[in-house]
C-alpha cells in the first residue's frame, strides 16, 4: 500500500508541471514571452532554438519562438505579431543592430520589457537588459591562441570579421586587436590582407570608426560564401612568401570552415592556424580532424537560462542580475556577461563531450 502511494506521488510529481505547462500552452492565443532569433540558416541559431525548447519544457509559462531569416522587415513583423499576442517580455537577437531599434521602441511603447539576446540592439534607450557572453573575451581568445602558436617574427596574419551590422563583430574585433596589435607592433605578425589594418597597426586601441574601416574591408557578413570568396581573393592577391605557414583570425565556425577550406586548397599554404566560435558540431569534427585549430565554446544553455531568468524576473515585477553595462550608442544597457571557453584538440573531449554539450555519437574519431 505504502509503495503504491509512493509510486502515485512520484507520478504526480512528474505530471503536475507537465500538465501545468500543457494547460499554459493551450490557454489561448496569449503568449507571455516572445523570442525572436535571426536566422535558421546558421547552426548557431538552431542551437539556441533547441536549447530554448529544452529549457522551456519545464518553465511553466507560454512562449513563442519566431525567426527573422536575415530580414529586418520580417523581424519587425515578428515583433508586431508577438505584441498582438500580448507578450510581456521580448527576447530578441537582432538581425541588424540599428534597424532593430524601431522594433524595440514599438515593444516598449506596448509596455513590453525588451531583452537583447546575444547581439546588442543599438541606437535606442528602449532596451531593458542585455543577455550576452563576454564577446570581447571571445576575440581575445582568438588573439591569444594565434599568438601562443606563433614562432619568431614575421608570421603571416590574415584577419576576417563578422557583419558590420552586428555589434558583436566590433566587440570580437576589439578583443582580438587588444592581443594581436602588440604582436603586430613587435613584428611577430605581419598583416597580409587588410590595408586598413596595416594603416592602423600602431594604435593600441581603436575607436568604433577605425574598427569599422577594418571590418568593412575584411567582413564575411557572417556568410559562408562571402567568407570563401574573400579568402580566395586574398590568396590570389598574396605572394608565395605570404603563404607557407599562416595565422588566420576567423570570426565564427561557419566562416572558419569556409576560409579553412580555401586555404587548405592552396598548395602554397603548408600549415594554417585558424580560430572560430560557437562549437558547432561540424567545427568540432574539423578540430578532431585537424582542419580547424580552435573554437570558442559559448555554452548556449547558459545564455538561454540567463534569458529565461531575466524574463521571469520581469514577469514577477523584479529586475535581472547585473554586473556591468554595455553602451549601445544611446544608453548604458545592464548586463551580466557569461564566460567563454577556448576549445582545441587537447581539451575537446572534456569541454564538449564530458560537459554534455554534444554527445560523442555526433563525432568520428573522438
Ligand atoms: C554571434 C555568433 C554567431 C554570429 C553569426 C554573432 O552575433 O555571437 O555566435 O556565430 O553572430 O550568426
């Protein structure tokens, strides 16, 4: 009898939150938290969707996730749709930092709290909170990795950047430059593919306009094909002496694989070191296979939990935790950036498999 009661209690413990969530989901068109992500075309944002879905299984409140497919007009329409469903909190990763300001303004006007997710919305005071990783640390991790693997002087350095419409591209570049510039100044590295970076090579810190000049010249626009074409153009323009062993600062995993493939296809390139970020499954396999040198793990589970915690704080009438602020051109936005982890062949098993980030079955040769 006692056992039966215990089993019943056990069953109830499992079922009550699930039923509560199902009831909440079916409660009608009302949605409490709206989530808008930039595109389904990059594995990074599918990761975020999946991790949100996993975390929301037990959250007990109603949410809806929409994708903007790289289009600010669609992003704006998504925000309108969510506002009309009665959201109280909007978690939004902007497609274009400045274009998204209008969407944030609309949401705020409708009494919705706006959480900028991973990428900072710029040029509006109507952003309540920024959920992010330490993006400057991401760039610094690239610089550190490349510098630690450079030997002697005169090493060939190729710089690539994210989209100029993404505030993160500037933060990543700022972090990378903080480590690479002293190594360029002391002759360890020689920049091979950016006259703008060469012109600014003696400046330890760059203002946003100067960063913009370099990013404009070496942008991948976060697009694999753009990255591949740019790398091929750089290789065509390079002399044999600019090849041999090369050091490549690549801004994320998708573009890193495209750039790595282009460099690997050039017979005059004997060895390359290349950075990345996002710990995408395909790039972890590249690292295991020795085709990509490192990635930066930004544990999306942490970001998702931070975003949900912030949303819940607002739903309960409180405020999320804050350790710093990020200036978005109009206001200092409260934030609590999360830590990042450098992943190489040496720690890939501990950082990716043992941490439960991806299962070993996703990879060959681990
Ligand atoms: C994100 C990266 C991502 C890139 C391209 C950045 O804002 O922080 O994780 O790889 O956008 O989507």
